C-alpha cells in the first residue's frame, strides 16, 4: 500500500511538473479503487437482475417502470465500469455476490403479492443507500482519477433511482 501511494504521489508530482508518468504507473489503481470497481460492478449486476424481476413480478403500477429504469441505467453504467476495469486490468466477477443472490431469492418468495412490491422497494432503498455510501467513499478516498470520475458520474444516477423508489413507496402507502 505504501508503494502504491508513493507511485501515486510520484505520478501526481510528474503531472504537476508537466512530465508524463510511465503508463503502467499512471493507470494502475490502488487496491481500494479496484475493490470499488468490483463492488460497483456486482451492484450493477444485482440491480439489473432486480429491475428485471420487478418488470416481470411487480403488482404495483409504479414498481414496473422503476425496475425498467434500473435495468436501463445500470446496464449503461456497467458498460463503463467494465471498460474501465479492463483498461486498469481489474478482474470483475460475472455474477452478483452471494448475499445479493440470497436477497433476490428471498424476495421471489412473495412474487404475485403486494408483499413482493413492498419488499422490493425496501431492498432497493437499502441498496441505493449502500451504493451511495460506497460512491461517496470512493470520491473522497480513492486514488485513481479515472475511478473517482466514474464514481462521481454514477452518483446522480443512483441518487435519482433512490428518489424514484421513495416516491413509489409513498404512492403505495397512500393507496
């Protein structure tokens, strides 16, 4: 970790001095940046699956379009995450985490009932809050400028999703 920070400091000093840093050092993400890319990719995969499930299984009218929005936006976000991870030589998982899969499986038990919608919205609210915290940590503490920029670009999308989910929750509670 100390070596990575020294490389990052040397790269920054070289950039400030107008020199170009060796490509291998300039592109290499710190362990935390690589962890962020891995976690955000798994989050995207889980959100795509959750959105597909909502489009298929929701009973509340507002849940289906929110699910469609998640599929569209997280598919687009993940294209960028995969490209950046490839560029930085970060290996990504091909599936959501086991905890995410377990949550989705538990939610499926309520398919076809209003409990599905309520559970889906509650789960998605928590997921958005967790993702925003992950993004905020990366933008505050990350060391790779490209990864931090990707996190900053994803934040308004995830925040908008949270607003959509909360609005849907409020509509369901009112009805």
